[in-house]
């Protein structure tokens, strides 16, 4: 959005430059120093070309570039008495100075537009020998225009960010609906068959059938939830949500003695990743095997570790699982943390397995 605004500013710069150059040519003969006036026009032309090129790339939009842009506009205002005489009416750059004013408004929002407008208006007024009402009006318009343009640019960028979030949410909803149809047409049918055949066969097969029935009901509940996808907002206490995991046999949860608030979507995904780790402990280590969940809060991030004292994960096991299409670790654990803008590190050996998650406390941009 900022790049598009600077692209529009490039057009404005050319228009106001043409106005300044035409005025200089027309009035050069009546000025006390026509050569100096032409030199100023050359400087404005050269800077307009350079600024148009410089503002194209975001990496070149540094404070140094913006300061130089504003400084040149102020310098041309200051040399006006030398070029046109002490009793001048119109400044040398005329409307050309709005290029720097708008650039500050775009990059630094209304604060930058207001500050640049005050500087330009002050320099214009202090060097005039005879102030008229129109001079005060022009100065007021500089300040007002800078503030309004800055506010509008900030509003446009905020609206663009909100639009991106809405588009991502819509895309996620569509993908969830598609996956729900795939699950319904394939996985649920197989689970229902396993449940029915397990009851018929009895014995150990009956237990498998029971487990398949539990998974079928859970999947159906999730599919029904996709009919009304709700984007979670607000802040929640992730420590309180993690404490619920302690209801599992053998799980110990340690959190700070104060609420650890995170955006709702971030908290939900972080707890889901921890739950996936505990599911792996139950499946691969043992039903009642001990596990420890530790949450640490910092001003800019939270750190969560999930540890067990099992035999560890053999080397190459995760790669083999991913190659076989079993994506529990890569998606349910690493994928969730990556989507939150965080990191997930795995430490494993004969001492057990420990996942270490680091997640920023700001809201994720891709949820």
C-alpha cells in the first residue's frame, strides 16, 4: 500500500515541478537574480527525478532520504529572499514543497505530515517582511494538508491489513470446508466400517472398533464446526488453558503465578501443539507415562516446553514418518508453531524427548 501511495506521489511531484518551472521561465526577466532562479529550477528538476527513483524501493525509504527531501524544500524556501528580493510574494519552490510534505505524511502518518507542515509553514512565514491574511491561510493549509493526508494514508494501510486478514480467513474457511468433504467421503466411512466390523468380530477387534467409533464421533464434531468458522479475537490466559492438560494422568503443568495473555488464536494453537506432544507421549511411551509442561513468559515472547522421560525418538524416525505421509509432527506440532511466527526445537535421546517452543506475544499475521 505504501509503495502505491509513493507511486501516486511521483505523479504529483511531476505536476508541481512543471508548475514551478513554467513560473520560473515566465517571471525570470522580472527577478533581480534570474540565473539563480533558473539554478533553483534545475535543482528541483534533478531532485524530482532522483526522488521518484529513490522512493520506488522500500529499502531506500530511509529517514535519511526523507530528511534530505524535507531539508531541500526548506532550503529553497530560505533562499527565496536572495533570489526574488526581500519583498517577495511567492516563494521559489511554490507548490513544489508539497512533494516532501506528502512523503512525510505517507511514511510517518499524520505525525510526520503535521511535523513537516509546521516546519514548512514556519520557515515560509518568518522570512516575510509583510505578512498578509493569505500568507497565514497558506501556512494553515500546509499544516492541515499534511495532517489529513497522513491520517488518510494510515487509514488506508490499516484497511489494507484488515482486508488481507479477511481474505486469509476466507481462504482458510474454504480450505477447511474442502478438507471436511474429503474426510467425510473417505476417513469417516472407513472408521464406521472398522467400528462395525470390530463389534462383529469381538475380542481385541472390538476394542479397535470402539476406538474407531470415538475417532469417528470426534471427526464428525469437527466437521460440523466448520459450518460456522469463527475467527477468534481478543486476549486469553494461555496459562489457564494449559492447566487443563494436567487432568491427564501423569501430566504436570508449571506456569507463572500470573495470567499470561496472548491473542486467542495464538493461545489456541500453542495449546493444541502441546496437546499433540502429549498425545505422542501417550502413544509411543505409555498411557500413564509422566510428562512435564513448562510455560515461561517474557515481555516479547512466551516459551513452552513439553518433556517426557521415554526412550527418545530414534534417528531418522521423523523423516521416515513424513515420507510415509504421517505428518503429525510436521503439521500438528512444527506447522502450528511456524504459522505463529515462532520456532520449534526438538531435543531427544536416551533421557527422553523435549519440545521447546518460542512464540512471539503479538498476534500472528497469517491466522
